[in-house]
């Protein structure tokens, strides 16, 4: 028998995530040689991701939202990478690396009970030379796909004539992808980007932002007034940052509503005061969630277009690693207070 | 010499419009036979309109907005209908009826000094049998064009597959046009509509709303929960009504942001709390102002398509008349407190 450590969800939060309160590290045992596979595979988990949207899954299960709830008593699950130990599925053989929607557990059998209908089947992945497999939970995973889906589907046309773009939350895995990908497909566009820590401002510059600023030190509205108007705004945060953007968009401007991290923890201060700019400036707002809606039509082209850009160093990655599931709760909380620098990756086991 | 009464703008409001404080009725004299035309026309004003957006023009002139400010000491101006008394412009002759952007004055020479670059040249109009000429400031004027531009350009395609639509501010000149026009082009769509007075609920039913409710008596969110989800939301009001709609849109739903009357008077309570639904539900929001932006491309087809519908009784009108410029201030204020029923028309002189 082998220890099987997991991070279990035990209490619904009111506002922010408190790791010690809302999660529990639970050890059980698993018989790696004998556990029934029922036609599936037994995986050893290597990496799982922390993403801001997980906060939306931490809710009373009767409340509707865009993503399924996590049930109290179940392990957290999210995108991850594992290695196949045993398989009854002809698509996989022992030693294969797979990416998919994985449990926060050292070992698990898939399809498991908690994949909650999420449309992310296990996919065999190849190691990209020189890059850790954890890239499949970041640049080549959900965050990268999010950025690609939003830019490719909603902004490609507009970017041809756009002069300036603003990206909030620019130093995260989605934000850096957006900046680098826009610089690749529309190099004439000047990019203004914000983040909330000095190390992140450095990242914004590394990935090619023309103007990088710390929204805690500088007033977003003033920065945009001085450098705008902006034609496209990629919104990861909503709230007051969105308000600042609304006041500085050009007529006919485009907002891509990708996330609202300022609202994810139900902060009552994160309201939008200048929604009326949407009609005053003839704005278009396109909201989307990754893998969902009409914009998901571009997702099948993702690997084909992006893997070469990763290999050429045009799309880059950076991660902050959390070692062991005992630190996974902190990783889930950190993204809501901006404490991480780079994509938060929980290393469950070494490659 | 003839008396020339005008409504002059004399003070910027902080919040709502107070007629006695912000306007002054000023009488001057005009020599109708001798006043210089400088190549233009002398008009006798018949009707001018009160529209909610005028509140946005009542501001310090250095503040930017989507419409030009009215200068202190100038007459208010807005869409209106007049009759030509004298003309040096070959397009017009005495006795012609014209619609355009007119001063709130009994007589004026056009092009005048205060048309502020508004792209609404004087247009010769024909009397529609059985209908007062004031229809050119309502159903066949700016409000009708607003409704037409928004539905035709942004919603025509979506309405083909939509099942349900919600219209707020449904009893106003824009709202009734939206309801009747959607029922004409997409009769399968069930329409839920709101207004704030019993007489207005009656209007909603007359124009074909399937579910008509008074948002002061019934909770908008509950009505939409019981009758939704909605696929299209025509937003005239923003604020809490928009929030209720955001929570009840179907995935991939469409919001047409036409106005934000709840915000026009800078009411701090009129914030949007659930903007995050835009990404959660993969929503599209299309804002526009009449005659502006790419959606204005459909405006040239307006008369051709709509005049026959008016003559067939498919698009109807209702107005509340205010007699004389001495009551024009009240007409401008009433639209912000829902006091009018029907399009507010200021009768400056009888036809």
C-alpha cells in the first residue's frame, strides 16, 4: 500500500480563501498494483495548477455559476499533468504523460468520480524540449488557451487597425500570453499593461509591454489618460480598473471580458460605476470562458499555432512552484491577493 | 417686431434637473421680415422634444462626453419640427415642414450658432396622414431611429434563434418602438417588458409585450427568474435592472446598451455589481449612440422601412404634450423621474 495524499475541500468561504480553514490535507492509502481501473487509467500526479476561477467553484452546490461546484469532502480538481502507471484504456500506456482535469491527489483513477462533466478529457502530451511538463497547466494549458481563444476569436480583426491596447493583470499566465501573442500577430499595437508588484512589472517589460505600471503606485485612470485612448482592453480584473478603462477607450473600442478577479471573492467594493460609457463610446464587450461558447471554435488550432511559438521563444513561461499538496491551499489563495509571481504550479511529484 | 420666447440654460445641475433653477424663460424680439438669413432659413418652431440624454449635455463644457455640452446662456437645443417662414437655401421654400436639431425658441435662423456640430441637418418632411408632425421628434425621429439602429444592426441575427427578450424602460418612445419592431421582424420572440407606472404597464400591453410588469411593485430579478432566461436584453436604464438581467441571461446572450437613465443624473447608487456575468455567461454587450459608430450604417434605410409600418399601424406612437416653452423645463426634468407617459413633446406653436 502507498500513501495517497490529497487536498480536500471542507468549508465554503464567505470572501477570500483561507487555506487552513477551507481545505484539509488528507492521507489515505492506495494499492497501486490492485486498484480497479474499470477501463480507465491510474495516474501518478506530477503537477496541478492554481487558477483564480477555482474560487467560483468553492460555493454551495445549489448556486449556479459558469463552472461546477466542488463538493465538500471531495478533493479539489483542476488542470494538471500526470504519468500513466497502469492503463485499461487503449489510448494510453504506462509511462505516457497526460494532461487533463486532475484531482489534487498523489494518485487517482480516471475517469474519476469528480470530473464533474468538465469537458477536458485526458490528452497524451509530448515533452517540449527544454520545458517542464508543467507548461501544460500554464502556457500550453488552460491559461494559454484562454488568452488564445479571446484574442484569436474576438480581437484579431480589431487589432489590425488598433493603435493601443491595455492589459490588466498583465503578469499572470493569461496576461503574459496575451501580450506576447498580440505582439506576434499585431506588432504595431502599443501595449500598456498593469500588475501589482515590482517583480511583475519586470515581467511585463520582459514580455514586451511598451508601458508597464504598478497599479498600486500609479493611478490607472491617469496612466491611461496620459497614454490612451485605448482601442482594445483585455480585462482580467473588472472593478475600478475596468472603470478606468471605460473612461479611456476610443469610440468603437473593444473590451474582452476574460475575468473579474476583483469580484471573485465577492468584494462589495468591486462594482462598475461607468457602465454608461458602453453606450456613450459605442463599445463592444465580449465575455467568454475558456472552452465555452462560440469563441471555443478556435481552440482546436491552439497547439498547432502555439507550440512552434513556444519553441521559438516567442511565447514564454514563468512559474512559481509550490512543493507538495500540503502547500496547494496556499497556492489557491495566493492568486487572489497577487502573492504569486508567475503561474502557480503545485508540484505533487517530480517528473 | 415679434416676441421670440426661448428656454435658456443658466446653471449646471449636480444631480437631477430642477427647471426653475437650471433654466430661464427669456423673451426677446425678432424682426421676422428683416432678420438676416445668411444663406439659411428662418423657421417658426412647432415642436421640440425632451429626451433623457439632454442631461448629459448639461455639464461644464470642458468635461468630455458623447454629446456636445450646452453653453450657459444659450437656448437648449434638441430635435424638433418647424415650418419655413423665409429661405435663402434652395432646398427649402416658405411653408415647408422641416425636422432637425432646433433651438428651444419660437423662431430661429438656421444654420444657427448653437447646432454644435451635431450631425443632423435640416430635412424636409412630409406630413404622414392622420399623424401629427411631432412624430418626427418621436417614432420617426431620434427615439425611433435609436430603436431601429440598435435592433437592426445588433440584434437582427440573434433574434432569429432567440426565444425571449427583456426590454427595460419599455413604455418610452424607444422602448415601444423596440417592442413593436421586434414583434414585427421576429414574432416568435416572447417579450418581457418593464416600466414604472400603471399607465405605462397598459402601454406595454398595447404594444404587444407578453409579460409587462411594474418594477416598483415587482422585483425585476424575480420576474426574470420566473420567466427567463432571456436571450436578448435591451437596456435603457443600467444600474440594478441591468444587474437583474445579467443574472438571467442565457449563455451567449446579447445586451444592447442603449442608455443608462439610472446613471444620467449621477446617482451613486446606480452601479453594476454583476459585471462578472459577462464572462461567466459568454455575453456580448453592444453599446451605441444614435447616428454614431458602425451601427449608424443602417440609418439610411429607416424612413423607407418604418414609414409604411407607421401607416399600417404596426409601429405606434403616444405623446405627452407640454404647451409652450414655459413648460419645457418640466418636460426635460420629467423624463428622469418617469413622470411622463408617452413621448414628451413641447408644443411651441400649433401646426
